[in-house]
């Protein structure tokens, strides 16, 4: 019995001293609780971003905006009256926009129907939430204006891309996620294994340089992920009625993403000592990025402060870029996201090449 | 000294907090020789050899290989050097053939089918050239390691404990391979804790203990220098016999159940035999022998042997 207790005690100490044990036992559950709690609580300041184009000059549209502001769910911004709204939505890759027609106040004054239109991507959760909140706000407004008679009504219209399905939304997000997992996790664990089995030392005796090794892994990942993109898209197109399209820019983004995450994986790999700590480090970086970069849900659905966190996640730019090009056809915005991916990739590449050591200190 | 292709002067390697793994050693290695660093585990052999290979930075001291600084001029040096690291592990999912081709590419050599097959033939892996490396035996893996370390036809080959953990046959095979390499004119730096290996293969031995070189020279010269005594071996008398001898004022050492009594000069043998014959001990056999490298080593560092391996 003493032997058993002693063994359990010794094993427990070793388990905790690896830090992996401590991470998975204590830190990881906390991260998940914090993450999911924050996302689904709807807490925090601010809410869903709602650009509004108000063509009406009368008082009732101002009252409508006051009511919407009063819900606390929307961050309202104004779209210039000179813009063509559907074009504006496409150019800015918006998922939501509210249009108030020029005769809105006049119609209410005449006690006739005064519809407003909610444009957006109806496949997204944020659209459904916005629609629900708007309906509630309009019901309240109708009660205030006319004792409940439905003068103001809400029309909805798809915008951004025609007839988008959930699959269209998820496809670019999952492609981005695959790029991250395949490149970053692969590299981090590979670095750990190479260090553990002495392969780095072995490689250091050849003429290969660290940057050569990283570039070779980037090339491998790019080829692998382009193949993965083709297979994923091919299956999705066969099985579902997809509106999303494969564009040359989507391939460029996948290659850019492979460069970014291969470099990040090597950077993480430069600090890990063994395969266990390799997976702990990958998970610590990868899990938050998985959930906070728009792979599983629309970022607009998250509280404002979580959206700010999403902006520092490299995967956000890859996902946004892929959606821009594959769903909205907005190549300008995709190019901007590609630029962020490329710059981050170069920074990580430079850091990884500098920090990674194949030799012993 | 003009033929020295490795020169080490006052080399020191410290690890935090204040462990001196290598403590101010100096030596040189002559071209075409097999130089063996011999010592028990933890003596500082691997640290020394990894510094010579350029894989570890020294704390202080000067290390020159082919007349160049091993840290500053690493790139030109490594083209001319082959390394079999301690505990070499091949890439599991490459066959020996693929591994040799891959390694050749890493040295900028595009080895053809013929050259690869010759390399595998030399190390005795022709039959296994298409097997996955993870399916190779321990000895075969080490042979593959030697093949990889020689893929660039090195002038200087480092073999760090190449036979550790191998069965006797695999060890003998690898010894043959090292002999072959020496005959090709390659200088070999061999670290080992097997005394028979050093005695069999090395032209020159440096005995390391606690980071220092405590003796250096050709094996036979070391025996002459440090092993002047003659030993009488009392087979199977064990610790009890040792105690009995001690009671009679005779010093001896017990090793693996045998007790050795030494005399400084063969002329003292008759007297000692007479003394030993008068003592009632359970003796199976008695013989005399001159000291070997093993005796020299053990007397120098006070180590002991377990199954042919030095223990600190």
C-alpha cells in the first residue's frame, strides 16, 4: 500500500512539474470557462455593430434611432446619404445595415405603413439577433407612437452575397482554421520531436540552415493546404448548394496563411523542450484563436471587447480575407487582409529564424 | 604537431549554477588516427566532443579544427566533418536508402543510386535498404547513423558512444566498420566507456574524469606507464577471502568475486605465493597477469566496472 501511495505521490509531483499537467488541470478549464462565458453572456459594453443609412429628414427617424440606441444592443454608425446601400455593404463587407427611407416620417405622420429595411447576411447569427432586437424595438416604438398599431414595420433583405447559406459562411472559416491547425500545430509538435530525438543537432551538422528548413516546411504546408482547400471546396460544392467561390485570391491567402502559421509554429517550437509542452503551447495559442477569430461564429455576435481581442488574432485576418474573396467578392478588402497576414508572417519568420537554436547553449 | 587536425587548448565548459563539465583540458588529434576519449558516464566526453563538432559553445578556451576556429568558421568545417551523435535515432519513416539520399542532399551532394547502394553495402545494410528505419535493430540503426555521418566523405569523423547498448555481435560489426573507416584515411574521434573498445580501436587514448584529462597516450604506453605491477588473481574467493587476506596483512582488491593481489616486481611473486598458500581460503583457481588498460583506468580514477562498462 505504501508503495502504491508513494508511487502515486511521485507521479503526481512529476505530472505537475511538467507544467503540461498544471496547464490542463487548472489553466485550460479556466480559459474555456472565460471564453465561452464571455462569448455567450452577451456581457460587456457595446453590442452589434449596426450601420444605418437614414434618408429621412423628419423627427420619427430620430425617435427610431433613439429607441434602437436605448436597447443597448447596437453600436450605431451612420452611412452617408449619397451611398448606394447594397454597393456600400459589398464594398465594406458588412453583415448588417439598416435603411430608413426618405418618406419614413411622412408616412407615420399620415398614419400609413412606414417600413424600414434590414440588409445583411441572413445566414449569420448576428443577423438573426439583430432582427429579433429590431422587431422588439419597433414594437415598442409602435406602442409609443400609436398605442400599438403597427405603423412601423421591418423588412429584411439579403445583401453581401445572394442566398448565402450557413455552409457558405463556415467554409472560409474552416479553411482558415485548417490552415492554422495544419501549419502551427504541425510545426510546434515537429520542433518538439526534432529537439527530443536529436534531429536538430543532426541537421546542424549538415549544410542546411534554419531558414532553409522553415522555408521547406512552408512549401510543404502550402502544397498540402492548397490540396486541402481543393478537396474541402470540392466536397462542399458537391454536397451543398454553395454560393461561395474559389478565387485566385483565396489560393494566395491560403499560401499566405501557411507562411504565417508555419512561422508562428516554429517560433513556438523554439521555446518548447518536449512533445508534451509542444501541445500545451499550441493549445494555449490555438484554442483562443480558434474561437475568437470568426471560424465558428460571426465576430459581430460577440461583445465589443471580445471583438477587440479578435482583432489581435492573426487568424481573424485570414478568415476575413477568405470571406471577402470567396463570399463577398471584395478583392480590395481581401488584399488588405492578405497584407496583414503577410506582414505578421514576415515578423514571425524573422523572430523564429533568430530565436530557434539547433545547437546546445 | 603539424599533422594535428584538432587542437584544443585550455577548454572549459560550465553549466549553471556552477558545474564544470569540462575543466581546462588541452589535447591535439593527429591526422589519420583513431583518438578515443575514454571515461565513465558524466566525465565530460560528450560535452567535449560536441564542442569539437561545433554543436555546443565553450565557456572559454580555444578549439581549432583543420586550423579554423570551430565557432567562427563553422560552415567550412562542417563540410569536412561527419557526426554520429550519442543515442542516434534515425528518421523512423524513411528507409535507409531514402535517408542516405536525403542526407546527401543536405550536404549538397546528389547521390546516385550506385553511390547510395555502395554506402549501404559498406555499412552492411544492403539487405535492409528498403525497410522503414523504425523496423531496424539497434545495431542496424547505428550502422545507418554511421552511413549518414560518412555521406559527405568526411576527413574527420566523430563517433559518440557508437556501440552503447548493442549486443556483442553488433559491437564487433561496428568495430569492423570503424577499422575500415580508419583504413580509408579518415581521422576518427571515438568516445566510449567500453575499455575493450578503446584498447582495440584507438591509436591514442585520453582518459577523462570529472571534466579533466587525467592520462593520455597510446593504450600500450599507458599500460607501461601506469600498469607496472603484476597481479595475482584469486578466482572466486569473494569478500570473505579479501577479509581473511586483510587479517594476514595482505592488501587486495575484489572485483566480480575475484580478488587481486599485486606485487611491484615479478621477483616478489614467489614470496607472495608462499604467503597465499598458507591461508585457508576457498580458492577455485589462481593465476598471474600483467595489468591491462582496464586496471590502469580503474586505478587512475577509482572507478568500478559493471558488465564491461565503467561506472563513476
